[in-house]
């Protein structure tokens, strides 16, 4: 027979809301130190951040191997495992909002990271780390989710870096397609990290796309019509341990501004209805032709030249 009532489920259920002041969990469990409204004062001398309780995340059963701690300054909702004792909190989720004031480090309920901790924190591309919240008077959900202030996102950098007028060997040109971002909230699922990496799964009608981007500007976009654009802003490496098969139904244009070096351990077999080569051709080795060779309008098979000893000689057939 149960006679005690001081354990979870028998002593009432105590909800709380609070603000994250530290996520530097020494156990790497995704815990955060939270200053809880109504339970903790904002006086840092009475309760410094280091003395706040560690709140444990409540994870879904299929996600215990994926941890993302809430940032400092985030508002959380949770409950106490130990009921009215209030010493063992767990958190269930983050409450987004619209910050209107910068963090005040003279009081609690704010980002309390030191300058040394900030210098070791993730930095946006081309920027510096700052206390949270760092975007005021707008929702702290992703701008890519909201389709607001896009000129301050990686989408704008991708648009600004589009390359046009790339020449082809035939004398034509082609251009990199402009990013097809045209989100209508709430249909875009966005993962955006502190340093600026982005993953988007956009279900916006007639603008469906998948976009994966590195903070530097390297990205892949699968566009609404099913076409794909890949842009690499630095070097690109591709290693295939087995065979590689490529089938291109349409045309293929490759433009290289530098040199091309091709090393093949075996034999190169090329088949085409016609080969058009422009420029000098240097061959180090024997050339064997099973058909006629024409140079400067002169047929090698049917070429006739004067014999220095007199007479006329035809090139053997």
C-alpha cells in the first residue's frame, strides 16, 4: 500500500516558466541553468547563475541522440520532478517571443555569458558573437520561416553571388539560376544554427524547395520544378570508391577558367558523331586512324604530292 506522497505523480504537479542563463552543461546532457519566475530573485548576489538548478530536457523517445540546448535568454516552460521542493526542474519546450530590450547583465533573467565565453561562442559569418536576444522588436523565430528581413539572411548573399554570362565552348553563355526562395509562413520548416548554417524544407504552394547551406555561402537548392543548383565557394572534392555512372539526357556544358588535367590508368574510349576542337593539339605518342584524316582541307587518304625524284605519288590507301 502506498503511504508516501512526496514523489512525482502523488504530490501535485508544479509548472514553471523561466529564462536560460547558462547552457554550458559539464555532463553534456542538454541541461540548462534556468532562473525561474516566482522561485528565484533577479538579484545576482543572492542567487548567482552558477547556483541555479540544472533543468533536464524531456526528449521524445526517437530523439535521445539529438540534443540542442536552448540559447541563453530563451524562455522555457517545464515542471519540477520534486514537486513543491522546486530543486529538480525539467523543461518541455521553448516559448518564442518578440524581445524589446537588450539583456541587462546587472540582473538575473538574462544572458550572463562573460566576454571570454562570448569569444568562444559561435559567430555569424562575417560578424561577432553577442548576447541574446540580439534581434529586437521582431520575433525570435527564423527570418527564413517568417519571410521577413530576407536582405539580412543567407538567401540575400546567395542572390548577390549569382554568376551570369558564363561562356561555353560553342560561343553561347549560361547563367546560374537565382535562388527560388518564396516562402509563405507557416509552410517552411527551418533549421538555422547560431553560426549561420541553414536547412529548409519548404512546402509553400508552387514554391516547394529543399535548401541546405553552409554559413560561407556553399549551398545546394532543389527547386520547385525539380532542378538542382549547387554552388561551392571554395574547393570541391569528390571521391568514388566504386564505379561512377552519369546519364545526361540533354546537353552538357563545362567551362573551366584554369587548366584541365586528366589522368586515366586504363584506356579512354570516346564516341561522338563529330569532334570539334579549337586550339593547338599536342600529342605525345602514336596516332592511329582507321578512317581518313583531313587537315587544312587535304585528305590524308587521297593526298597527291610531287615525288622529289620525279613523277607523282599518291598517299597509299
